[in-house]
C-alpha cells in the first residue's frame, strides 16, 4: 500500500467507490470520469506503479486481471468492449497504480 495512492485508498476503503467486484487480489469499480457508457477499472490490491514495473512474479495477477475483464464486461451488459492500460506519463497514466480500463457501450461524449 502507498499512503498517497488514491487506488490504495479505495482498496483500503478509506475512499469510496462504486464497486462492481472484489476478491482477495483485485477490486473493480466504475471510473469517476467515464469515457464510455460503461467504463470500469480493474485494480490489483497490491500496489504496483505501472505495467513497466511488473516482474515475472506478477504474471498470475496480470493474467487474472485480463481474464476478469470479459466476465465483468458481460455482467455489465457489454457484448463488446475495449481494454486499456496506460503506462507512464507519456503513455497517459494519471494514477501510478497499475489498472486496466474496460470500456464499452458507446462513446460518452457522443451521448451528450
């Protein structure tokens, strides 16, 4: 856990979220700034800064996150979806705790 990390605070329950899934290893919750009708994040409970920080020991956790994406997408009513992992400042990463964006159901900006 990192004291300054918003996702670590969500994992610990000190910051609220709209949780859609949780187990011993990961938590999934709705994005607070969705860019699609359905937009949620899959976040490991273990603090890892980014995909670039991952090591061989994280392989099972990464696989679990990716295999969870289609299951949760289906539960959220998505027939199709896209995933995104931003890595580093130049890759658009804003929160430095690895996470997978899962998005679908249409572009939020086109629905306004």
